C-alpha cells in the first residue's frame, strides 16, 4: 500500500496526460480547420508618414447636422438621445462637419450606455429593436438617416451592411456595449481595397471590404452615425484600440484629402421660415421643392414627425380618417405616445437649444394672426431671423414645370397600370384559348382512336367471315380515303399592345396645383378658421416678409377672393336658428296638423247617399232619379280663398297622398331655412346656402336626418328641382335662392303650389309619361314595440294628429294619422287599406 501511495501521484499524472491527449488532438483538429478557413490576407498596409498640411477645422458634430433628438456632449465626443414623449421610437442621426475626398481614414464608435426606456403599449406590427446603431459615411446635405437613399452606406449593430440598393445581412459581426468599432474608408486609388469601407471590432477585422456604390464614388464622404436608445462615444482622433496596421484618423485628414462640410453663418443668425399659403393651392409642394434645394433647413411639423417615424422603421398606415390632413396627420401607428403627438411637445422645447435653419410648416396656425404670434415667441432669440414666406397667387415657371412633371408622372403610372392589367387579361384569355384548343385536339384524337378501333374490329370480323383479300384491301383504301385529315388547332396571335406614353391635354397643362387625395386642412378646421386667415403686417414682429410668387397686393387680393368664395362653400358649424325661424316653424307645424286632420275628416265621410225616390203624385215621374250634384274641380288653384273649403267642405288638399304631403313639407322647410340662414349667418358676404351643404343645414335647422334616398333622387339638384317653384339653385354660385319673400301673408301658397304640381303630374301620367310618377320611401312598415303610441319619437310640440280614413267593405280603414309630436308621424293608416295602410310609424 505504501508503494501504491508513492506511485499514485505518478499514475495520476499519467492519467491526466492521457485525458488531455484527446483535447489536444481536438484542439489541433480545430486549428487545422481554422487554418483551412482562414480569411483572406489583410491587404491594408501601414500608412506612410506625410507632411501634408492638415485641415484647420476641428472635427465635431454641429447641431445643425444632427436630428432634433440628439444631444452632443463633451465637445461633441458623446452623443445622447432624447427618449421621452415617443422619441424613444425614432432614430437619431449625426454627421460630422469634415469629410474625406481621397486617401484612407477611420473613426471609432463605442457604445457606452444602452437605454431601456418605456415602450408604452406598442401595438405596431413592425418588430422594433430597442437598441440599434449604424456607422458609416454619407455625402454633404444628404439625409441624416443612414441607408435611406443612395448617398450613404453603413454597417449596423445587427451585422448588416446597407447601401441604398440592398441590405446584406451577416456581412459583419454584431457589436454591443463596451465594444469599440472602427469604420475604415479607403479612397486611395493605389490600394487594392480602393473605394471600399470596412469594419473592425476591438482591433480585429469583422467584415471584408465592402465596395462603395457608384453613386458615392468620386464624392466627399462624411463620418455619420445613426442610433436609437444608446449613448455613443465617437472618436475622430488617434485610435483607442490599435489595428493590425497603422492608419490615420479623420481628425488627421490633410487639407488636400479633406473638405469642410457645414459652416455656421458668419453673423450667427439662422433663418426660421413660416410658409403661408392658401390651403390646397401648392403650399406643401412648394415646401418639398424648397427642402430639396435647401437641405440645411429642418421642417417642424406634424407631417415631418410622421415621415420621421416611417424612416425609423415604423409602418405608417395610409388612413382615410376624417381627422387626417397634411397639416395634422392622423397617424394611427398603434403607439400612443406618437399618435397623440407627445413628440411635438418635447421637440418644441428643444428647438431653442438647437440653433439651425428651420421651416415651421403649420398651415392653419401660420395663417391666423393669434396663432402665428404664439409660434413666433419660440424664436425670439438673437440667433434667429424670423421670415414670413407668402406662397400665394400665380405660381412661378419653375413650380409650374414641376407640377406638370408630377401630373405627367401620375398619368403615366395610371396608364401603365391599366396597360399591365389589359396585358395580364389578354395573357389569361390566350391561355384559356390554348387550353380550349388542346382540349378539342385531345377530343378529336380520342374520337379518331375510337373510330380506328371500330374499323379494326370490323375488319377482323370480315376476315373471320372469309371475305376476299382484294375486296378487303379496296375497302381499306376507301376507308382510308374517307378518313378526315387531322386539323391542326391554331391559336391566332393578337398583336401586342405597345407600352403607352402619357401626354397631358391642354386642360391638364393649365392646371396650377395638383389635386391630392389628402386635403391640407380638414373640413372642420377649415370651416371654423378660414375667415381669420390673413397675411402678416409689418408690425407683427417678423424680421422680413417674402413673397414667393406674386407681390404683396395681388397676394392680399387673392386671399380675400378665396375667403369670399369659401364663405359660400364652407359650412357654419355652430349656426343657431333664430327666434323668427322657430316661431314660423311652430306655426307651420300647427297648420300642418290641422290640414291633415281636415283631410282625414273629409275622407271619413265618404260619398253622400242619394235622397229617396219621390212618391206617386209628387213632382216628377215615378222612378225618375233626381239630378245629382256634379263635382267640379277648381280650375285656378291660386284663386281659392279658403283652402280648407273649396266646395261642400272639400279642402284643396283632399287628394294629397304621401308624396304630396312630403313635398309640401319640403317646400315650407326649405323656404324657412333659406330665409333664416341669411339672418343667422350675420354676415352679408354669406350670400346663402351652397347646394352641397343642404344636408348639413337641414339637420342643423330641423334636427332630423336628411336623405336623398327618401325622395328616390341622386343629387341635391334633382331634389330642389321637385320644388323649383319655391327654391331654386343659382347658376352663378350654386346657392339656394327662395322664390317667395320672407313676409308672405300665410302658408296657403305652399298648398296651392303643391296642388298645382300634383295636377300637372297627373296630366303627364294620363298622357303616358311615366317619368312623372313619384314613389317616395315611406316609413318602415314594421310596427314599433309600443304600436299604440305611433313610431319613432319626432319633434316636440306642434304635432300632426290625423283622423279616420275611409271605412267600408274591402275599403279603407284609417286610424291615427299624423300623430302628436313635431312631425310625430304618419301613424296607423293614413288612408291605407284595411289591415295595411302606411302602418304605424313616423313619430310617436
């Protein structure tokens, strides 16, 4: 045992050596594999020392070259993002002020902090990484979002390389917090890696050189970073982590190899432009053109926040909401802090600490004096110059040319889409014809095979019967001659329709402003604010007022004429009917109730029975019928003095049916509404109700739904045409015009007009003109739960209570007609047949 104890350590060592042998073999095998998969030899060589004169400018991130959610710190060496009010969802971007136009240079980026801000209730379908970093290069004046267009290239923390043409995954390794990455730009024409970018992590190459796209070759490229929810340290000086070769940093760029990008204004003043244009007359198109030529200006608007969200990878739906406009988009992103525009509130406090050139694009607020004064207060600082930019009147030639180009492009796109649809339809029809031809060919082949089989069977039967061979040969020849030849099914090729080339018509060439699917302002905002629109005066506090298209005088006149036009077109949302209207309408309701009651009472009497025949000895022959009084129709309805008794208690409206009563009400209602509107609008420039607003004002005045379907017409113009004796549409401005004055002595005239129209309609029907027939939609025939109380509740007060209708065998059984309660309704009956009628309804 002692010997064993002595030798145990040796045995233990031997066992350990034996156990380590497989690991050594395995390690050697892995090393062999790695040697086989060894990356290409590093072609970058040590930089040659140079005595070239360096640039005097220090390499920094100017605030004007950063997005609004970037806060540079420590002299621009640290970049921090804002993460409040929904900004945590938006990408941040920053571009250095010095670029490289030749040579080989690098810069380093290190993630020093990874943030985890509140995400809220994110219901967006787009997966969003909470932390993301992009490092690369871009051209001067290009987008601050790397990878958005062909003027930038970048690597990202997910291992992708992105140029505008494509995004290549797994090109490099991922990088995260506390790791230093170096981005190398090689523009040295003598290098084997010329016109490439490479990525290194902690001094080790993690990507092969990636070629620059053609759009960047020969241009000056500036260091650029984009990030979200991280804090970055950016180093433009000597590398913090050494590389396998010596290379100069961007801060060491020579004057020959480098170029200064953004230069602050010499006087230290930045422009803040307030565009002021007529809604839907090209203001946003003008701004797009301005920003395209002036990339150093930053747009401040809700529209820009929506575009920012889309560039940050958030899907922005194309909504048709009534709240959606170019001025105030209804985002509906599913992200509450972005949908409620909390980001706007945060950014409004940031602009003061980020001096740069701004464009404050607030369509409605810039046109209202009180609102633009509040906007102007934010920029009352020595570093800002406030400019009112009036974009009104006749557009200049450049704008018109761009408008024509866009109209032509839109038309070309539509024609190409139609051409592709027609082409696809023709291909489908061609395929169907080919399939049909193939089917017929297969059927013909099948019939031929069956006939051949039958012939062979018959031939075999004849051979068995012992027929002569020669006879059989002759029969075979005859049969062969009788066989029809195969008919090849050919599909006729139609000539291919050439690709269309769109051309603008003369009418389209005269268009100054494109009509867009989304309005600049919602109808509610426009109608409630357009009368306050104005062009700023000299005393409002602007440092300068510029006019883009027309001079001041024509611009003011154009805006005034536009306001006058919209006083006709736009609605008064808060209009209130006057006392005159309410009194007249209450009087009308009482009269209407009385008239319908009188009609019901008259109809309930029926025909007067004839008197008994005279007795023998009395005057007249036995059995002779006494003369019956003839019923005569009043020829001139306008000469009737008492519409409730034209003869023997018969009212003028005795023959009114549902359609006549409905048109009578429509005549009176439109008459009162048109006259009352002029007083209620309290504006002599509001000349009347535009026909497109008829439904809106009808609901406002009478508190009930207005529907063209009830009258079985397609447009307001058709409806007004039914009562053109009372109200007509002006050909000049499409405004409703009353044909009767507001101070008529009584409402009898409307009954007379309705009776005259009814007689004219009956004459046309008797002559065979069936287009004169009226068939309005009546109230629902389904009885409501409380049948004895009528139908749906109508107006309060002044209702119409009918009487009983005709009653007889198989005749008419009336009921409660026009019930109490406003137009409380056509109740049971109203002259309907027994057990039917117009049923219960139309009011309580």
